[in-house]
C-alpha cells in the first residue's frame, strides 16, 4: 500500500502528544528501533493512516485530500528520528516533566510533529511524515530517504520541519560536521642516526600550525551571518612504532564545524593543499575524509524572512537562531527551506539534558510546540503555490 493511504473518513483528530510520550519513552530504542518503529506505525494505523517502511528503515506516511491528487499544492515534510543513545534511562514523570532517554531527543519532538501530521487538514496541499532510524549514528536512513518514490504523486517538499529539542526556538541554520585524517609519511631509520630517516612525527609541528592558520587564508570566506566562523580542531594523534626508531608515519584526526558554502570535498582539498605548503618537502601529505556509509552532515541556513521561519517563529514565540548540533536537517535543506524545532533542551542551567542521565522534556513545552506546529501548518498549507 502506498505510504500514507487514508481509510476514508475514519481518521480521528483526537491525538494526545503527552499520552503518546507516556507510552513511547519507556520503549527502549538505543540498540534497536524495531519496537519503537512498530509502535509508531501502529499509532498511525489507529488514526487511519497507513505508513510505509522502506529498506533503510524510514517510516513514511503522507496525507492529502483525495481530490488534490497529483495537483496537490504546498508540500510540507515533518522529519525526526526514533533512535536514542545508550544506555536506556527509565521513564518517569511528575506534573511538569516527562523523564527518560529520548524524552527530548527526539520522542518529544516526534510527538509534536505526529500531532500536527494527524490533526491538521492538508487542504489541497500535502503533509508528509518521514521518521528516520539512525540519526544518532550514521544517518543512513535519512540519506537513503526518497519521499517521491515512496509516495506516488508527491512533489518535492516546499518546506521541512525537523524535530529536535530547541526550547521552542526556531533554528534556521546549523554548522556541518566533517571529520578526516591527515597522514604524514616519512622514512624509518635508527634513532641513533636520525639524519638517515625522515621523521614524520617531527613534522606534526608544521601540521598543527597549518591547522591553526587554515582559516586565515586569503580565500577564506567571511564568517557566516548566523553561524559565525567555522572551527577546525585536531582531536587525536598516532605515530611511530618503536621507541628507538625514527617514525615513518604519523596521523592526526581533525574535526571541522563548517559554515555555508563550504562542502566536505572543498574542505578536504583546501586543507590538504594548506598542509602541503607548510610541511617539509620530504614528508608526504595526504588528507582523507573519514569513510562513511552516508554523506557528511553539511552546514545549512534558511533565510530568516522565509515564510516557514516567520510563520513558525510567530506561532512559537521563541527566538530565531542557529542550532548548536549537526542534524539530518542538512539533507533536507539542500532541496527546500528547512528549520529545526521542538520542545526540550540539549542542556539547561544545571548541565546536559539530552544524552544524559537527567534527560527530560517539559510537558508545557510539548503542548505549546504542538499548538505552534499546528498553526504553522495551517498557515503554510493555506498558501497556494
């Protein structure tokens, strides 16, 4: 059955995102998302919507008026993920908060988007829910997602809301994250006769200097208006095989937090050239990006005056700002205006929240975010292309 096929008029507008969280948060989804994915598919079915699960494990459902067909107008995609990080933190709640692993990252945002998907009338537009299985690891699900293939007649999205904990702020931009290894090659020799070899470890002095000066190049773009300047950080180092030998090999892993318009390949070639200029000529230089099953999460930025940003910010009442972590929004923003939004926090005044033993989501924020998403979808789907 096609993703999101509706069963006549039996879809109920009654959906309680807080009650959904009471059931969803206790479900372990840090080692396998199978049980949580089944719960999500069953929840959609209970509300009259059939979902498709593709070969990459994405859950996709879509709604549009039967009369719209292939002439559907504005297409809005709602995306988040169902995987969490280990270990599992048990569910608990009080009058103000729901606690447990995944409560804010990202089952809280999922509950909000699911409420919008199930209760907002798409009119002559289209509303698609796309939930990925492995955002916390390699994002192979989102990378393989093909909504147009899974949803017959669906046009490319016109706007995308990605659910993550933002404290009800609308995050219209985020830095990307690239990782790679700079390898230096020399020549072994006895440490008693160091001039007979080429010391790769000694060349790390010039390598670190190259890393520190990389963003001082003449052709370095100006800092991004929302995201500021990129960063480049050496994180791990390995070199040498014996304590009495001139080392022929040394490698340094670097972490890049990028800003538009830098791409992963553009960064790779520029850094390799910059290091090559500064390392001694007799030392070989190679920089390779870390091998991944999916593309790197690149930086993105949606204009602050885009209707998606303006409508959601007005409805939510929060700030418009960058998101501080890399997200799968990167994949969607390459094709359509995209924002990151949801209840909960990566960290609060007491410390880490997401990915921590004290993870929670404020119940009031879940309710307010639900209202804001519903108002935004009403506003966007009311527009005509």
